[in-house]
C-alpha cells in the first residue's frame, strides 16, 4: 500500500462513520394529508402517513433539504394543533346549540298545546319567557365562540411567528459559522516555480 493510500484510508473511514452516525441521528419525518393539505410531522399524522426517507439527503451532503423538511414539520405541527383546537371549539358550540334548539322546539310545542283558559295562558307566557332566555343563551354562546376563535388565532399567529424567528436565527447562525469556518481554511500553497533545464 502506498503512503498516499495509507494516509487516505483513515480519512475515508472517518467520513463513512460520520455519514452513518448522521443517518442514525436523523429524526423521523412523516408526510400525510389533512383536509386535502399536505403536511410534514415528526409523528405519524394520519392513517395515510408515510415516512420520508432522509438518509439519501444526509449521505449526499444535502442536509439543508432535510432541515427544510424538519422546518415544514414544525410549522405543520403548529397548524395541525391549531386546526384541532378550532375544530374542538366549533364542535362544542354546535353541540350546545343543538341542545338549546331542542329545548326551544319542546317549548314551542308546549305553547301550541295551550288553550284559552287562564292557567294555560299563564303557562304559555312562561314558555315564551323560557324561549327568550334560550335564544339569549344561543347569542351568548355565539359571542363566546367568536371570542375563543379570535384568541386562538392570536395564539397560533404568535406561535408561527416565534417558530419562524427561531428558524431564521438558526439559519443565520449556521451561515455565520460556515463563513467563519471557510475563513479559517488556509489558502493552498503556491506551486513551485518552473526551472529551465540545464544548458538552456
């Protein structure tokens, strides 16, 4: 084995070991669809979730692409969490509205059965008062829903902005570190000056 190959072998082994360790350390990334929107997540995000193969990107030195997928996964996680919370608020309000609507229907049925005697008239007035109170509860529930959704939007916007700032800060730090590393690399030595053959 030549001296050149003897010196090169440890370097190749180190590079191979680094590539294997980087592949092993890469987080799992899953791709799926929610409500027709493609999202990435570090956890399986649905029945159709498919794991994204990031090993090739790491082995070929295109790890920024992998980081981009991870960034997308972080944003998708926030979007998914916000969608779930929005759905929960809407479902809770819808269920409450359905309950109150049934109550109003029953009260209206009772009012229709009233007769013209004094006791029935008093009962009818009581039904109408309860119907008005139920309608007021529906209005209050609608206002509460709007308030909760507005608060949720503010919270989700803040989380997205914070994640975006974190990603930009990380990318800027990586860029500066790369520039500093490049500045520390010594310039290649100049080739030796050519000499004329003796006698010329």
